């Protein structure tokens, strides 16, 4: 059976409508971004103009790392809810008994998490850059707007989100409890941040070649993650409610 984008789009639209009715989802999309933009913004505005280059780089690295927590953590919580949450509500089985393939179902679910996550992450980053440009010390602002920092943020935001989404959906598809799935999803979203943290703090110098190489590797992992999740997605177990 060929991939049908109309069925995928139906899942995507359904998920977005469900988000609007789910207070927990709305709070998750608001809480994490507010926390992760407030703390680094305050830190940047308080940096003294006489701060040494090493300390300035460390402060900026920490602030920008906070920004990348949004595409890592927000989708991990939402993705972990996608399957087990619907199963608990009793709305999953009717969908799985339709002709929709597991790939169409999973891509629709993933896109419904990815699109709002990217929108929130880039808007928050834009707000952070705007505040920094207007209110931060000139030397601090110029350091923030340096090429490597912007490259890391723009390049790794969707890739980190992709990792978190597929890890979260995989956990959700094999879990029987929403809270346990969300906790495991958050933990599973953290490993890629280790490399990004080293780049943010200039422990690993974020050159263009290195950033592109790591991005290509993470993109490959995201693609393989989709195939792996599709392979372990047990439609029969989810419909019948059998234990793992």
C-alpha cells in the first residue's frame, strides 16, 4: 500500500484539534518556553561589559543551551502522550481499525508534535535575540550574534526535536501508563544535548564542517528512528490491549 498523505494529514489535523482541548498540552507548550527564555535572558542582561572573553563565552553558551532545551523537552513530553494517551482515552482503537498504515499514522503524529515545537522554539529564540540586541551590552550582543552560535541554534533545533519525537513515540507505543511514558521520554531526549552543550560552551569548536557533519549524523538517526518505531509498532497489541 502506497503512502497516503491525505490520511496522514487527517491524523495531523486531529492531533492539533486535540491539543487545543487538552489543558495539559497547552500548559506544557507555555511553561517550558517561558522558563527557558526567562532565565537565559536575565543572565545575558546581567553580564558586565568587563567580563573576560572566557566567562562571556561560558555565559552565552549556557544561555543558548537553554534555548535548545525547548526542542528537546517539549516534544518529548507531547510525543510520549501520543499513543498511550489515546489508548487510555479509548480513541486509539477506532483509528487503528481504519485502512491507515502504521507509517501514515506515525508520521501524522510526529508532524503534529514537530510543527508547533519548531514554531515555539524559533519564536522564543527570536525574542531572545531581539531583547539581547536592544538591551544587552554591545560586546555581549555581538558575541551572541556570531555565526557559530546562530548556526548551532538554527540547525540543531529541528534535529533535536526529531530525536525527541521518535524516542517519545517509541516509548509511548510500548507503555501502559502516561506518566511513566513522559518521564522516560524526557530522559531519552537528553543524550544529543551532550554534544550540543560541548559546542555551546566552545569545548568543541562549532565550525561549519563539524556542525554540518553532526547535523547529518543526527538527521540519519532521526530517519532510522522513524523506521525503528514503525517496526516495533504493534498494531494488534494496541487494538486488543494485550500486555507487552
